[in-house]
C-alpha cells in the first residue's frame, strides 16, 4: 500500500508479490497523470485509485498539499483494503 508513491514509476518492471493499493491525487506535481496511467497499464492487478482535486502529500497534515477531505477518504479506503487482505490471509490458513 502506498500513498502517492513517487518511487513506483521507476520500478514498473518489478512485479508485486502481495495485494497492492496505490493512492494518488490527480493534481500530483511529482507523479503526473501520465505516470499513473503507465502504472495502471503495467500492473492491472494492482488496485489504483486517483482522487480528484488532490496533489502530492494529500494525506500528510504537515505538508502544504494536505487535503483533509481526500486524506479522510483515502485513509478509510486504505484501512478497508488492509482489513480485506488480512481477512483473506486468515481464511487461507
């Protein structure tokens, strides 16, 4: 799981070995929309969400790009994703 993973475009040739959630803002100046679409195209198995009106660091309250409504939505999504993955892992045992 990553919030606005600026490192991901440089790692497109790696294949995730676990469920993956990627959360980006559509106005991210560090990870432009073209890079987000490259990630989506290369890794369709990943869950990738793009939040309208959010930029880079939308979840970090100590950064100028903090966007409280998006941070709240993304946090709920991240927790739900983790709950689902962990529940699936427990059932697989």
